[in-house]
C-alpha cells in the first residue's frame, strides 16, 4: 500500500491510496491520517484511483472517517469497489465521484 496525505488551502484533506488496502496495513493508514483528522477538516477526499484491492477493514475505516467529518468523497473508485459500497448500503455515506 502507498498513501499520501495532503491538507488543502481550503482546509480540506485529501488521502491518496494505492496498491492494496486490507487488514494487514489498514492500521498504518489510520495512524497516518489521524493527526490531520484532529484538525476537523470540513471535507475529506479519499482518492482511490490507484487502489487495486480493498477489503472490509478498508471500508470500515472509511465509514469511521465519514463519521468524523462533515463531508466525505470517495474519488475515482473502480467499478468493483462501487458495487461493494452500493451492496453494503453505504452509497450515501461514502459518496463516490468520478
């Protein structure tokens, strides 16, 4: 897994994730993003365009983040991830955008 955490000038937070995000490395991402979430960004963008695989622990992390910020956007999700999110009934919470 690779990741990059960027705080925008508009106080938004962008987290770019690539590779595979699963129970073996989700805690590393949680720990990396936690300090930025303490600033209570108004918007969190999770860019998953380079993410090849995400298991349920990844989705659970995103749900936690969605509960911590006013607005969350899941950007560039692949079709398989969109289907999983939709099937789980999380489309409203994890707003998927192109």
